[in-house]
C-alpha cells in the first residue's frame, strides 16, 4: 500500500473514531470496518481484550468512549507502509479519565482489505502507563 493511501485511510478512521468518541454518530466508522473485524488491545485494564465482529468492536469503542466521558481523541503522528495491505500508525491519545487529563502513545498495526480495516492490534509504547490510565 502506498503511503498517501494509508494516510488517507487512517485519517478517515481516526476522524470517524474521534467523532464517535466525542458522542457523535457511528455511521462513518462502521463503513470503514469489515463485518468480521478483529481488534486486539493488550494489557491488564478495563478495555483490554480481543474483540471479534462489529458488535464486539463497537462494544469496545463504546466502553472506551464512556470511560473517557466523551473526551477521548486520537492524533496520528506517523505512518509506516510496505508491501501488502498492512499499515502501522504511531498515534497519540488523550482523554480526561476520572477527572485527570491523560496522554499516551500507541502503535496501531492494521490489516486493510479493499479500503476497509479488517484487523487492528494496539501496542502501547508504555504498557504500564496505558494500563494505569484505562484502569482508573
């Protein structure tokens, strides 16, 4: 996948996630995900797990939105592309959780099929901090 295509797809994904996490519609986000999507979040926290299918993935998205009281936002920093349909994105997150402003960074590794996201694996740069943030 070329870099410009990857950036455009990731910007659409993060933009629609930010809209949803802010309390907006899930329509645009749903169109970017395959029906059999898998989303994996590591760690020992309230959002960790492997979610399969749109219902479970949207359940995870809603939990994250609710824990952050609709303050969660994502900002893409960099993108890594290569041969094939796998893309990596360095992304910063921020939210107010439990009354505290929190920030973290992750690498998201995505499988893309025909312009839709089929899988995501999140890799927090500081797993201990990520667990503390999402356990509050």
